[in-house]
């Protein structure tokens, strides 16, 4: 295993290995930070870290998968607020450690090598996987006593305070709480969750990667600000409204002239999406996958036309899926690149993948990567 070899080369061996997975999300995009429902699952691709305490009162970190032509693979930094490293990948490690320290954990210096097979920038939340892998590891080796929910919230706080992305909790939650063979319906208002066995007979779940990388930041925060502006106006009319979870299309229409058209459409998408998650749960209970697929297509249309986080490459893949008879397809993740998630009948799978990848290469000059989805376990020590 390359992570062992690199760790031994740099730090002399003796570390422990931890893993935290990336995630898919069947439905419920951009609803977590609006206190809505999401429906994610951990996948069988993960970020791994090999780690051990050192006596140097600093962190020595190496990222195997970073491109040395673009960014340094090695970073060394302290654990005080002023010690924040320059490289973005190292900020995830630093931020996770700092948030644990701020919550009372006695984190000291450590050596770590990170690697993984979660595609970077593909919308499978490699960043949350890194945060949760590090958080789970630090919690174990320094006996911090955090539970899985605390580890997930630590990762979210690191994203907010050290990366500058005001994300919801879904990605870190799925990475920590994943369970093989099960999707999770999470209520982001009260953090109650329920596991849903997911084994759609006669169907396959497949991701197609546009190979368009995205680094979310200002665009993501801008969408969140739109939702907050809508809530601010809604609260003037309906004081009980704390987030868009508490609104409906009727109450939203009452403020249509008091917010921008852009903010209105974004709020409208979120309100509609929270209903789609509930509908998908009912459809899954009945084994009605055509209904699940219809909701996926509706989500993509909303993300494209109202929330405006899609891109030509994602729309092209979504159009091909519809043309080739795929049951359901949508963009997945924060947007502006990454993957489409597709619910495909098994007898259409081979033709869909071969035709779509050929079409995409012809249109964009890029061969997209294809990943069959296997629902896996959450963060753990190996």
C-alpha cells in the first residue's frame, strides 16, 4: 500500500491507518444549509490517512495525490491560529485539528500521510472525506472522546472557518455515518436520520464524471446568501420562518416583489427540492423507481434553471441520459462540474455508458470517467 511506503520513507513507520469515504446524494441538493432533508450514502471510495503523534509540537503532512507541478505535496505547520498553512489541502488538516482544539481536545503534533481514491473535484466530497478521516484519526490517537456527530460538525466548522465555504452538514455526516448497503435520510433541522436499504433490483446507480473540476467558494456562499435574504423577508410576514424549511410556495409568493428575481428562483428551487426528497422516500418504500427517476430529472432542471449551478457539460450528460431512456439523472454535488448520478435499468446500462462516453468525447474532447456506485461504510480505523 503506497501510503505505508511513503509514511515509512518520511517518518519511519509506526503509524495507524484511518479511512473516511466520499458520498453520493440521491436527492436533496443544497437543502442541508436550509434545514431541509437530504438523502446521501457513503461510497466505497475513501480518503486514507496514516498518522502517529510526534514530539515536535508541529504537524508534518504529505499528500500523495497532489500534483507536485501545481502545489507542494509536503506541508509543515504548528497548531496555533497563526500557523495556518498556505496549501489548500493542508488547510483541511489544520482546520480540523484547530476545531477539535477549540472544542477542548488535547491535540498535539503529529505526522500524517494522506491518499485516496475519491476523485477530486467530482462532487463526491473528497474534502469532507479528508476532514472526517483526519478528525476520526485525531479523536482516536489523542483520546478526545468525540462521537461521530461531533466529528462531522468539526469537519463542517473547518470548512467554514479555514476554507471559506459555508457548507451544510450533509457531506461530513454521510462520511461519518455511512453504512454499507444503506442510504440515509437526514433531517438537517434536528439531525434525526433513518437508514434506507438500497438495492434497486433491475437497476444500477452510476456516476459519470464530466472531468470539469470545481473548487466551491464564492458561488456556493452566494447561493446561501440568496436563501438567507429570502428568509429575512419571509420572517417579516411570517415570524416563525427560520429557514426555507419553514416556507412553502404560497408564502414565498407573498414576497415576490420584495426580493430579486434571482433570489426568488433560488428559494423556489429549495422549497420544491425539500418536497422531492420526501416523495423519493415514499417511492423507494413502494419500489417505484420510475417515480424516483422523475424526481431526479426535476432536481436537475431546478439546479440548472433556478439555482443556476449546472454547466454545459453536466447538462449535456443529463440530456443524453434522457435521450437514451435512463430512468433518472441529475447533476450531483455543489455544482459547476463534477458528476451526474444516473439510475439506469440494467439492460440499458452497457449501451448507455458506451454511447454517452463516445458522445461526450466527440462534443468536448474529453473522455469522461464512469463509476459504478457501491454504498459503503463510514469513517473507521483499518
